[in-house]
């Protein structure tokens, strides 16, 4: 935990809430690695016309896992990462609802909705909005 993180979480219940939020983010990172492993099997079994999109999707799971891990390690120093992840996961939920009865979309709807809920809960528990204060300090703006 960085010095500024320790100062923001203080002690007692704020620290416990922060640890719960970080634990949720770590859980999401591990889950994304699990999706990567599953994706590797899909890439191996993909036909020539699907192999590129399956590899692209599978490699994206590692990027998402990395973003969740960055937030878990230091949730108040990575401005914009919360919002990028939330926007992408929320867009997938909306698209899954729009396409409706597609098998992959139904499964992804629940997974991505769970990730949206984890992100929202972690954002509140870890006070993720403080990342923007870090950005203001770096740019010399008001804190």
C-alpha cells in the first residue's frame, strides 16, 4: 500500500472497506485470467474464419485482468482506469440485452453485470474518485 493510500484509508472501518474493495478487484482479476485460460482452448479449437477474433478476445482478457490488478494494488492513483473498465463492461451488458437470445450474450450478460457490480462496489469501498485528486496534484491543479 502506498503512503497516500494509507493516509486516505486511515484506520478501522475505512481500512476494512478498502480491503474488501481491493479483494473484489483481485477476484475480478483472477476471474479474468480464468477467462483467458478458457479462451486459449477456444483459440486452439477455432476454425480459420474465427481464429483471429477468438485470439483477439482471449488476449483482451489479459488486458482486463491487468487493469483490475492495477486497481486492486493502488485504487486511488490510476485516474481513468475505473471509468474505462466500467464503460466497457456496461457497454457489454447493454449490448447483451440488445442482442437478447444469442447464447454467448446471455452468458456474458451475467458475467459482465457481475463485473459492473464489483466495479461499482469497489469504487465506493476504495473511494476510487480520489484518483482524480492524484491527477490534479500531478498537473498542478487544485487538490
